[in-house]
C-alpha cells in the first residue's frame, strides 16, 4: 500500500506543479468531481483501520491539491501569496 501511494504521489506532485504553472491545461470540473468522489470514499470507510483509510484519504488530498493548484494558478487567490 505504501509503495502504491508513494509512486502515485510522485506523479501527483508533478500534476500539482503543472496545474499551478499552466492552469489552463487542467479542466477544473473533472478534478472537482474526483475530489467529491474521494470525499464519499473516505466517508464509506469511517471506522476502518488506518491501512484501509490510507488510500481513500490519499486520493482526497491529491485531488484537492490539484484543484487548489489550478485555482491558484488561475488567480483565484490574493496576489503575492505564491511566486
């Protein structure tokens, strides 16, 4: 599980950077829907062990970061927060 999350996080980090630097290349709708689906995924395993919660929580964090990076890259934040 840790290996799968680690490898996915490496690719996800590149997507986060790309979404921030070139926000027009990432459509917001699909990432928002995936983040919403991940919320339901986390909610469906409430009360489960940490191992069972790890992957759905990882997906939620990843999709939320990509969505936030794309929004920040498009200027939906106060100017001067990030370079």
